[in-house]
C-alpha cells in the first residue's frame, strides 16, 4: 500500500451492502438506511462524514446504468483472468479511516485490523493526538475484538488469543482506549481453557504448541489456587486473584477431565508432582493413579511401588484407600498384604461383594483389581490403552518377575502388624467353590513358578479346605497355572468409577458426553438389575452404600410403549426435542431393554435405534449370562417424572425418576428372586449421532 492511497479489499456492492442484482430503488433505500445508522462507538465527526460520502459515491455509480454496466464488466473480467482474487477500491489517504469503517461493517474484521495496524506504523503513522490516530486506534481495537470472536466461533482459539494479544500491544503502544484494552484482556483470559484444549489436542509431533499448552495449563491451575481452587493460597502468596479463579469448581473439574484425555501419562505424572509439592492433596492422589497407570501400561513395576509408597502417606477424608493399597500389593505379587488390606477395609458393601463372589479369594481380588484398573486408573491418558488389562501378561513379564523377587528379598514378605489375627476370608461356607472353569489356553506353560510362591493355599489367601496332597492343591501349581485356573464370576463385575469426584467434588453439570462416568454414583440398584446382580456388582473403592428410596410401583407418566406398545417408536431427529419426545425415547429404551431381558433379542426390538452400541452390548451380555443359566427376567420400569438438567446441540442430560420392579424366573417359570416395587432416581445422557438422538449412558442415583 502506498502512503498516498489505500487499496481497500471490497467492491462497491459489498461496501454499500446490496446484492449485485439490486435495482436502483433498493440501492437508494439502503443508502439512506446506512447513512441514518452511522456507528456510534466514538469515531470523529470527520470520519463519519467521509463514510457517508463514500456510501453516496458507491450508490451514484450503481444507480447510473452505463457506469454500472462498465463496472460489472470489469468485475467479470477480473474474475475470469484472476479467479479467487478480490475486487478492490483505491481510496485516497484522506478517506482511509472511512473506508476501513465500511470494511469492518462489511464483516471483514481480520482485514480491517491488519490494515488499521499497518496505518498506525511508520512511516504513515498519524500525528500523536490527532483525530486520525484516535480513529485508527479505535478501529484496530474494534476489529481485533470482532476478528477474535470470529476465530472463536470457528474453534480457532489460539489464533483468537494471538489476535487479542496483538491488539492489546498496539493499543498500549499508542496509549489509547483503556476501557477497550480491559475488555480485550478479559476476553483473552476467558479464552485460556479453550487455548489449552486447542494446543494440547494437536498432534504430538507439534512440540512447540504442546509445550505452550502445558505451560498455559500449569499457569492456569496455579493462578486459580491449585486443583482445589484455593483462593486464600493465592492471596497468601501475594498474588492477585485472576479470571481463572472465578471458574466454579464443578466447571473446572469438567475442564480438567477433558484436558486429561489429551495429556500423556508422563506429562500428568510431572504436572501432578509439581502441584503436589505446592500442597495439593488432590494432585497427590491423582499422582498415585497416574503413576499406577504409567507403571502398569509400560510394565514398570517400580512405578507401582512408588505409587504404593505415596498412597500409604495419604489421608483423604471420606475415602477408604485400603482396597487401593490392596490392588497395588496384588500387582506387586504381595497377595498376603493385599488380602490384609481388603479385610481391613471399612466398606461394608465391599465386604459383602467379596463374600458373594463366585470365585475363591484370589479370584475376587483379581476381579476387583481388573475393574479398578479399567475404570479408575487407565482411562484418561492420551497414550494408554484403557482396554489392555491383562493380569496374566503383567505377571509373565520378566521385568515384573525380577522386581517382585527383589521386593521379596528386601521385605521378607512379612505380614504387617495388626493383620496376624485377621481371620481368613469366608467366601466358600458351603465348600462349593472354586468353580470349574476351562482354561483359556497355556501359551506360557513353561514359565517359571511365581516368584516367592508360598507353600500352602492359606498363605496365598485361598480357601483352606483343599487337600494339600491332591493334584489340585494350590501349593502344587505354578503362578501361571493359578491364574489360568482362577474362577471367573458368572456375571461381569461392575465397578462404578468415582475416584476424582470423591477427592475433589461431585460434578454438578456435564459439558461432554461420557464424562459423568467420573462422577460419584449412588448405590441405588441400577435399572434392570436383579438383587443377585446388585450384590455381585463391584463397588467403587471407598464408597458407602446409599439406602434405596421408597416408591410406588405405578407410573404417573408413561407415553408411548415403544416396541411393546401399539405405536412404533420413530427415531428422534428434532434439533430441540420436547420433554414429551425425550420421555418417549427413554420409555422406549426401558421397554425394549425389558423385552430383551425377558428373552427377546436386540435385533427383534431394534434396541440400537434408541441406544448407542455400548449400552446395547451391555444388555446383550446380561441376556447371554441369563440364557446360559436358563433364566430370564421380567422387568417393569416406567418414567414417573423428568427434569432437563442441561442441553447443547449434541448432548442432553436428563434427571428422571423411574418406577421399577422385577423378578427372575428359571426355565420352568419358577420365581427365583424378586425386587419389590420402588422408585429409582436415574440420570440419562443423550447424544446426537448425525440427526438422531440416542441414549449414551445412564447413572443410577
């Protein structure tokens, strides 16, 4: 751009704000409206007069038939010879500010900001204190703000933050518009969580962006007073409260859970160690989980031992850590101490689950440990496969075996004080266990015995009624054979995740589908689950049982009956479904699920039309287990009330009360067990797949 003129990237049609096909009368009406509605942000009178003059010149050209034909021919020729180029207008420098005002009004804030910033630079910088300097500074600030908002709408958060930073520097340099500078700074600070997400979600190869994202995250957490949001700690350090400190704790927890999925396990270990050093109890506990995930996924038992040592030093109110210590002991080959920790747990529901487990003691501990790893430990890291939970492969690893041997030599595997008088598990009062389950194969049959294998079943924490001289005696089996012959539960063990929510706080509202699994669940019976299943379902470590809520069997509300009623269910495709439509979807889920549990098939009732694959698979698995036992369930479940918790274009959260009862019958039709009518509070999460809403998850309680 020459110093004497401005090449404005806009044509006369866009400048005036009319269509290329607009007639003369439309052009004149638009002209009058534009002149009457001049911007009122504080531009000088001279700039506004020049703006009106430019509008009139454009209107004069477009209402003159011969001049318009000539101009349109020029535009067509430009489009033919230089496709993709933008037609421009050459303006004298005296009308530079007016042209930029009209460019901003034409919704081109990025171009306006760049041109205004260039006009404020030497050699064409205006005189200090002049009206032109004031107009250009105001234009730059307004354009910067609008451009950042555009980038934010397009999810280009880092670009938006960079723009706001450039705008702030420019306005600070010219010393203008303190209030607008404050707005830009506030807008940039509010973008911080989105910037972190933007930078950390990029490819791992983008190391510069990743380092910047990690630095932003660390500053963000520190400025809000750690994971707990301790404002007093910020003030005690002599720092001023930041915009980050105003983020509600529940929103921050959701943000942090979302960010964790883009961090590697080592990045989390490093961050949490630094936050723990600053006094964060939450970071200390999450650091234990991260070390465990890093150790198990990388076959690094020394990291599990480090996690075990740290966990011993933690005292977290409301959380019984003994089962977690037991899991770590088990993974480090110390079955005796693992048993002791589980026995010492004050969680009555855990003790009940252990008593009812269909396998022996070691099988129960292994099932609990698998569930703990799969729900609480391994999810939430970018580079960890949460599905890769193979205890046999873990114990078969040479590094694990060598480390366990070293620990045995160092520790002597002595029972800690206080456990000597603990009675053995009474998991088999009738002498019917262990169940005989076929081995899944023995690719490692020649492996060495489990290091430190004790000489008797009792020392392994196994039921002590076996004949020590028989071929089935535990003392005569290698560790690999022990694992191969472990009884598996007749039903899947369920472990409701709640670790982070127990340590920090229960999340009140959810912004992403699936994050509610991290929240603390109620101990109410899950929908469609029989009392036997409830007793066999694995409890979350450290949680207490919540009494069942009394209720009546009849439903106050029950819309269409889905597959069981007279009106077939139609896929829910509305952008903003009504409460009635949402209730119909949930009731259809309940009805079709009941049909499957009663002996039907998923294909017959088209369960996948109302629920996502994960829930459909759960119902299929439950039905397969019942069918193998020659049983079926009769379930009555009806929505009695429904409350909208939150709604976004892709996610809806609902709070419902469900009138529920069930009974289980055998092949002869005899009732085996029954659940009396009750009312259950259940949270439902709906997600949108294309145009169709389907159930994503439900959380009892």
